[in-house]
């Protein structure tokens, strides 16, 4: 996009600061806008018909989210909750066609984003259907380290508050199981935990576990 096109697009955006723990919108709410995360992290929650809460994806800076129109829906399928204080841009859904007409690359970028999201969903479904819990947890922690990792001494720190309950909801298991796994990893020096903190100290060991090794 040219600077002039970008300025016009930003002129039509609404800026919102989202405190940690606050939702940007609620699952089932009528979709009237699409969003871009500028800063912070969001965890997208869904409540299943039987009342179970799961985290279906994490939203990282630069990600588009809440684009229900692309899913042929008129409501939002999940609830994005700020894992850390976040800064969000939004545009009314009614502006999408105008923006696309002036900036065709937006369509390509949106399709790539949706394709990547679909691929990630397929991988998680396969993991949940075929892999033992420890492998699923290892995959989840490695993905977090890749997407949101910051150097921390000889390790990689997940750069937003993350709880064991969050990891349980990402991997379709229980808090008790995740606590047992992470405590075992801490004892072996693979990770370092703390209150809403996780540092990966041995990515190689977790990669071996994710592949099914001992």
C-alpha cells in the first residue's frame, strides 16, 4: 500500500486500548467490524455446546481477527480476550468492499491469513485426535515460543502472561494433567515456570517430545 492509501485506511479506523482480561467482543455477538491487533496478545475463547471453554487460537501483533464476513457468518464465532494490555484497530464491515477495490492486495493477504489459520486448525485437530497429551502440550509450548518468544538468558520466554489453565484449554486436557507435565519438565530443566510465566530452557528436548521421543 502507498503511504497515501495507508493514511486513508487509518483515517477510517477506530483505535481501542484493551486492558488485560477484557474481551474485544463476545462469541455470538452480531459482527459489525473486523480488527487488526497492533500490540499485545489476545486469546480467542470458545464455549462448546456442553459448556466447556477452550482456546482456539492466539492473536499476535499484525494478525487480522474477527473477520466473520470471510467465514460467511453474521456473528463472531469466538471471544478474543486480552492476555496482556493490547491495542486494536477496527473498521466497519461495510468498508471492506471499498478498501478491497482500492487495495486489491488486501484480498490476497486476507486469503493467506485464512489459509494459514485453517492449516493451524487442521494440525491441532490431528494432534488432539492422534497424539498423547504430553506431545500436544509440547507442540503448544513450542508454537508459543515461536510466535511470542523473547530471549531470556539461555532460554526463550513467552512474552505475555500464560497460565497452566490456558495451556490446558489450548490442548484439550485438564489443569491437573498440564500441571503434572510442566512440573516434570521443570524438574528435568526443560522449562522454568512461575506465576503466569513460562520460559523454555531446552527447545531441543521439547521438540523431541513433540515428535514422540522420550
